[in-house]
């Protein structure tokens, strides 16, 4: 771990960014302390799905609910 003051960090920022790749770096600014962390950039392309044949064949929520009511009526009618 290395601690540097803010003036030193501002003057030689590239040096300290390279250092932060391998070890913990703290920058002191008066009474405050800042941690410089390395985090590799992981750029992920967002996948956008398009409607397909399965979506076009799908039933609506109302159709599903009607079918559930029918199944429940049939189930309870068979229990009597």
C-alpha cells in the first residue's frame, strides 16, 4: 500500500494509475483520504430480443385466467 499527497498524485497521475494496477493506492488531501482502485472495464453489449413465433402463439393473461377458472371448476366438480 502506498500513500501519496494530492499534489504528488496530480503531478504524476499516470505513474500512480499504473501503480494502482498492482497495489493499493491512497491519496491524502488534507484530512481526507481517497482510495484509487483498479477495476477492469467490462463492456457488455446489451441483447435486445425481437418478437418471434413463440410470442405470437402465446395466450393473453385473460385467456390464461379463463383457462385456470375452467380447470378449477372441473377439478372441484370431480371431487364431489
